[in-house]
């Protein structure tokens, strides 16, 4: 999967997680919603790991290397060349 497609997938998964979390705030006993939340969380974690393996840290909090790799590459407001 290319970088742009993987970022889009991560955005969709983050959106699904946020919306489901809001739903669970008012429906905390909904087991299907909780199951969906857990599935989406696992998918998001997998997509994040795949992105970082291929393209480096996605956020500054995920910079685990000995050097500060997060600053290399375009910033979010800079378009891809």
C-alpha cells in the first residue's frame, strides 16, 4: 500500500474510533458497539505499525529511534513532491 492510501486508511480508522467512542459514552452497555470499537482499534494499531515500518514515525510521540527521525520528510502542511 502506498503512503497516501495508508494515511487515508488511518484517518478513516481514527474517525471510526472517535465516533464509536462518542456512541459508547451514551450506550456503555452496547456489546456490539464495544466489539466494533475493539476491532477498529486493532486495525488502527496495525495500520500505524505498517506506516511506521515503511515511512517512519507518524507522530512525534512514536519516534522510537536513537535519532529524532520525525523531522525528516515533509511536514503535514507541506505537500508530497
